[in-house]
C-alpha cells in the first residue's frame, strides 16, 4: 500500500524547496488527514470558541467531537485493517473493478456495526437536546466514514485534490460552528461541524469513484476476510484500544470534570496528549514518501526473485538490501524526530505561553511527547511486520501495548498527579522494545518466513 508515496516522492525529488514542502504536506494529509483534521479543528474552536459560544455549549460540543473521534476509531479499527488487506490483494491481482462496491460496503458496515453502541449512548445516556443527539450521531457516522475512506487515499494519484478536500471541509466545519454557535448553541455548532464532515466524505467518495470508474457491485465481498484474517482484525481493535485506554482511565481521575450532559473528561490530560500526538505527523509524512516506498521496492524485489526461482545467494543479497532499506530509513526518520522532540521539550514553556495553554499541563505534555516518540517507532515496526504477513505477531504486540497502557495508567492514578502520563510512556517503550525484538528477528529469518510460514501449501 505504498501507493501515493511513489507519486509524492517524485514531487519531493524535483530539486526545489516548494516541491519538498508540497510533497510532505500532501503526505501528512494522506497519512493522517482525518486525525489531523479533527485535532486542528478542535484546537481552533477551543481557542476562538469563547468569542462566539457559551462555555457550556463549547464544552458539550468539544466532548461530543472527542467521543466521536475515540469511539469511531476503536469500533472501525478491525474493519480498517481488513479493508486495507482486501484492497491490497485486489490491487496486486489487478482486480480493481470491485473497489467502488467495496467503498459502499465498508461505509455501511462501519455505520451499522457501531449503531448498537453509538445510538444508545447519545439517545439514552447523554443529556443532550434532541437536535444535538441527532447531530452527534450524524457526526459519528461521518467520522467513521472518513476513517474507512482513509484506506483508499494511498491509491489516489490526485494527492492535491485530497489535500484540498480536507482543507475545504475544515473551513466549512469551522465556519458552520462559528456561524451557528451564538444563535443555535450546541445544536447548531454540531450541525455546522457536520456539514464540513459531510463535504469531506462525499468529496472523497467521488474521488475514489473517479479513480476507479466501475459499477458498484458485490459491496460485501470483503466480509469473508474477517474469518481468514481474524488476527489482523483483532490487531486493529487492540491497537486503537491501546491508544485510547489511558484517556478513558484518566477520565476517572479525581481531577476529572463531569459535564451537565453526563459526558466526562479530563481536559488537562486530553489537551496535553492530543498536542503531543501532533509531533509525529512530520515523521509519518517522511515515512510515506521515503521509507515505505524504498522498503516496498526491496520487499517486492525479494519476493519477485523468489517467484522467479532465484538462487539462494541472490535471495540472501536481496535480504541484505531489504535490511539496509529498513536501517537507512530508520536513521533518516529517528534522528530528526528525536531532535524535534528535544526542541519542543526545551521550548515547551514558550509554546504554552504563546498558545495560552495552562501551565498545569506541561508535565503531562512532556512525558506524553516522549511516549509519542516511542509509539511512532512502535507503529512503524508493526507496519514492517504487516508487510511480512506476520499478523499474529502484530496482534500480540498490540495486545501488549494495550495491556501495559491499561495497567500502567491504573497504577499512576493511584500514585497521583505527578505521575500522570507515565503509564502511556512506559507502554510505548515496552511495546517498542518488544517490536524491535520481533521485527529484527523476523527480518533475519525472512527466507524461512517466505518459504515456510508464508507458504500456504505448508500449512
């Protein structure tokens, strides 16, 4: 699924600064568009919100968006990874006529599958006005749709159109929330925000249909993959649970806030960790443009030569080239990311002053920055394992990340405020170290995996 990375690599290789900036900007949107859109929109509305909305309406709006963001990621996680695998297999087999149907089926499964959780939550538990309940559910469905459509972004050659779609959608959402806030309160803010989300969903669907002009047929052909690729589906669920479990547990901290709507949050922890998460966006862009494309080229060459009955010496040479691609790419990503993290940690007081963020969050922010650093490295290693089709190993690593984060955060809750954030940090470090052991051992045993564990005739 390196896809769009090859196109963007040509853009960054033009030799001018503008091409470099454009390439990595488009890569950031392609790799993290939905997540980046949500965090930036929330940050802007939180910063300027007091000028056009009451505190109660602003808090309710912000929490509904955060809850939609969290629940939609966790509930669609298994579907996203299964769709990604199915799409990869169809592209490899040059059978792309079914992609439009796959888009429709994926959207239906994402929305319908989460209805038993989201509908009772908003219509029975949350104390929201009737219009706000409907708008919250619509927003949830639209955000879920964006996660599903994100699977197809790496196949689109019109990267500029994807970036424009997210940019225009965010402008519409922010304008709608601002325009409706003073008059319609939380109801209008949520509906205005939904209009921008709807634009993104329909524009991305139209872009996929334009890229793959075929009739919608067999929309649920991917469903049997849940049976054959169950470790992959479970891996997606546990990974996103691991990302969110510390936030959910921190909502039980003594410092948490219970809104009149019944929604719970811990603003200091949530804001600090969301801000820290933004630090990995540049590295994700580098990964899409440079590292994944180089790795894919060597990966493809390794298996292509095996299919052509290459000698053992040739296979070993290709294995060495693949390892070099991994280590060279890691060095190009790790060093700049570490420098960025150190710079942000040192300049954190200045950053918090400029952004008018309460200083009480700075300790959590710093440890969350370090946690995000190791989580980034952990994610990149599990992507390598996914290429090698070691889904059970990936599932084990994601379960480890989830378990350590849950236990570690529970311990820090008992230790008190000075230790908040350390559960996530320890989980990221432990998961990264475990992923290093598994990934490097797997790469060292790559011929064995190619001929034995990855050979259907041996199983």
